[in-house]
């Protein structure tokens, strides 16, 4: 298995690495439950575990002082910045998970209508591993005071509802697919 902590240490400050490792552990637990629910193959499970820890690596390049990140970019760009980092490391599948994990995915239309500082292309999860990470990540924050606190389904639905009923419907479909109880 990939040495995810060493890779995080290569790009992030130590406090950020600690946060991402804890966040990753929480996401991995939820993601492995989703893998079990759909009887994912061993290769998908391995990718999901690694991506649970690496999907937020791009935060090291954004302005998020609460998690000790002091980059120039806005937080919304952490997915594409993470993609660039992981592509440079030769981790192409992990890189796509990085880019596509925000919310339930960001569409080209979302980027245009919300005037987001992102390239105008769809960044929506396509593979099983991408959907699982996107789903599991919704349950956990990187807020240092809430790292081990799982969000309720209702809290996630309410948060997504700000972006429209379609986003909630995507989450609801994933919840039916991946929830094991």
C-alpha cells in the first residue's frame, strides 16, 4: 500500500498532516463500509483506502489558516490543486478522485452560474471509487474541533440543499447504494 503519510508530509505542514490523517481515517472507515455494501473488489478497496487519506492533499496550496494552510488559492480549488500534485506523483486514479470529490461533484454549469474560480469542465465522480470517496467525505469535516464527529444525514442534506435539489438527490441515491445500516 502507498505510504500516504509520507506523501502528505512532502507537501503539507505537520499540523495539516495530522488533520488530514485523522480526517482520512474517518473517511476511510465510512468508505470501507460503502465498499462492503456494494461488494467492491480488492483493487477498489485499496484505492479507496489510499484516496481517503489523499483526496484533500490540495489544501496545502489554499488559504485555510484554521488547518495551517497558507497558500494563495481559495479553498474551492483544493480538488484541482490536489489533482496536479497527485498527477506529478504518477497517481492518476487518485488524482481524479481529488478533482471530483467536492460536494457531490461540481458541474460545468455550477462553475459558470456560481462564477467559481475553476476550469470550466465537469468535475463529477464517475467511477465507483470516486463516488464512494465523495459520499464518505460528506460525513466528516476537517475542522480540528470536529474531526471525529460524524455529520447526520439530515445535516448533509441541508448543507447540499443550498446548491439545489439535484445535489440532494445525488446524495440520497448514494446513501441508498452505500449505506449498510
